């Protein structure tokens, strides 16, 4: 199945790189495409629960979906994730 999620705090290539790298490491997740212009993350997954796991992983990285709270903690996490992506970590 292919799923697309709209996320918050996706601002630059560093953010996109972090999201792409981290989601690609997950079992059962393939073909990750991050579009910073539309703030969307698309991926192919096998099981029904995989989309929920990706959504949780995005929240942990600081990129909650648009239907989730985007408080100060999430924004701070996204800043760190962005910096890591820019540095290639």
C-alpha cells in the first residue's frame, strides 16, 4: 500500500533528509518520498499497522501530522532533526 501523510515543521532539505533516512531504516517501509513544498511524506508499506508506526516515528522526530498537536517540544525536536539532516547525521 502507498500512504501519504501531511506533516508539520517540514521546512528544508535537512528536514527532508532526516525523515527520509529514518523512515527508510524501518522494516517494511519502502520508497519514501518527502516533498518539502507540500509538507508531505509518501511511502509504501506492507501491513496495516505500518502507517501508524510511521506516524509515530514522524512525531518522535518532531514532524507530527497535521491532525496532531504541534507544541514547543515538537518544534524543538524538528529543529534538532533538521540540523542532523543538514550535517548528514
